[in-house]
């Protein structure tokens, strides 16, 4: 609630106290109400959404938002409103006006959510081009999601697809999809990349037996569009962020991370996994809020905290549209909670072992952390089956190695199909803005 309190403090500055009005002074009335609301005994019971609505309403009054509807005839030193306007501020007429205004807002939100009701698979044509499905081949969709890529693969050729997803909601969708195709064409599996070997063994799938593997990394639209899952910045809900949706009772939630991690640990999470430039300030503010006010429990509270650390800052996405200041913080928490980068690295190792010779690998990444791991695996820049954290392999210009040693260092089972990373077309980005950050890499297993 730190940012909420700061917002009200700034608002109060617009309402100068007029001592001549005594108890009738609206500025004094608002100050007293804010003081009572944010007292220590009440802070745990504050409703963040209610605070936001109250703030927005008061801010409109302070800025004389209704001057066209209620013409000013006389000024008030305390409010900037006329006497008539002050008299109708809490009237039924104004309440009805605000109610209608809220209905318009709700309609906009509903329309926006309908846009993403049907998940749109990213770079679908490019995926099919590089996987090049043929009859009787076997593919693994390692990140099933809503099944858009799998469905296109199945419709392109009379092949089989093993679908994997750690999210029980996605698993249910894969079971439904399997019913639409002849028996054996779709094999739904529930689990993480690290659980795949046991799952494949149970289904009689051996190493070097798969023709193509697809990774579509990141968070699915289904998870982002469900506020209760805690992934969404725009939809309020408890900070959960577990892709497994509680399948593992021992997995920590984002809420628990914010409640238990110390300042240095939070800084590392935000800086390394989110590449957040204000990681130190945000971590410090979260710790202060935790000890002085309350734990950060909801997505809206986290957004408020981050916004309070970025006053008057406007961030833009790759389409030059306004982007929430909390985007990178949410990304970092999601990656940490789900151990995404380690799972991704392990998934690349599995692809090497389960693909046939000349088997095809296609990956879609949505930020540089993912793309760097994939790129270094394909280039052979790995150490003990882990992507090398150092971009330059040789640090000493005086070190000279023979050709055989260097070739051994650069040995890789992959040959890149696309020389440069593929990105979505302008038309796709316009139709599906969530594809704007996608980066597709494709490779063939050559040894």
C-alpha cells in the first residue's frame, strides 16, 4: 500500500486547507479520512481496488473533470469547485454518471479479453516450414499450451505428435484435442521438461526416434488471461505464477518469494531474470513495505510498488506502445518460480538425445535470456551440457591453441537452418501483438 499512500499524499496537495470553513472544509475532511484509512490498525484491511477507485474519483474532482457537465459559477478556495458543484458531488445524479462511466470501462475490458479468448499460435507458418511434417513421422510439441501448433502439424501430414505441458489446464486441452483425431495420433503428457524421459519411457519412446521437436517458450495466453493465476499485470489476483497450477504442493509461489527473500536475493532475481534497471530500488521498497505495512500479496499491489519506484517514467514496448513499469519484475518472478531457464537448458539437451539424425529442432523465444541459451547450444558454446555464461570463449589474447583443440571446443551436433533468427511479419504483429518479441531458431541434428 506504499504507492497508494503516496498517491493520496500527492492528491491532498491539490486541496489546500481553508481555515475559514472550519469543519466544512473539504480539504481537511479528505486529509482526516486518508489518515484514518492508513493507520497501522487498519492497513491490513485496506482494499487496493477500492483505494484506486476512491483516488480516481477524488482526482477528477480536484482537476475539475466535470466542469462541462456542471458549469462553474463561483470558486471555492478549498476545492476549486463552485458551490453548486460541491452540493451535487455525492448526489444520485453524479453517482449515476460515474456508474455509466464504469459500464463503458467494463465493456472495453470485456472486448479486450475477448480478443485473446482464442489463442493465436505464434509464427505458425514458419514453424511448419522448418519442421516440414511428413506422413508417419513422430513429433514432440514440448510446450503444448492451447495446441495451435500441434493442430497445424497434425493437419499438415498424417503424422503423430506427443504433446507435453506442465500446466494441468493445457493437459486437459490436449486430451480434448486427442479425441478429435484417430487413436494414437496424439499422445498427451503432463509434466516438465525434466520429467520427460520417464514419461517417454512409459510410452515406449526411445532415444534417437523422434523426427522433430518444437519449443514455444514463455507464458501462454491462457495463463496471462486468467487473473487468478497471478501472471497478469492488468488483471488483479493473488501472486501465484506457478505454471504447474499447484500440481507440486512444495513449489514456492511468487507471493512467498516476496514474503521471504531478503533484499539482496530480490535484487538478483529482478536484475538477472528481468534485466530490470531499477532492481535495487524495487527490492528495497518491497522490503520496506513488508516490514512497515504488509506483505505483497496481489498483482496490483506489486504493480503499485514498482510504479512508486518509477515516478513519471513512461516505458514503451517494441511497438512503441505504453508498457507497464512492472513487466520485467513480473517476468523475473515467473522465471524464478518455475525454474524456467534450467528447464529450458535441460530441454535442449533432451532434444539432442531424442531426435533422429537429420531430425529438426524449432524454438520460439520471447526474451534474450531464453534466446541466448538456445543460440549457445546450437553453436556448441556450452560447458558440461550447460550454456556458457561467458559470450567469448577465449579470454586471453596470448593463448594459442592448435586447430584440433579448437574444433573439439566448437563441436556441436547442430547445424542451423536459418542463418539469422526469424521474427514475426508486420502483419502478424498487428493481428497478434503478443508475438512482437518472438524469435525463431531452427536447426538439424547432424551428429
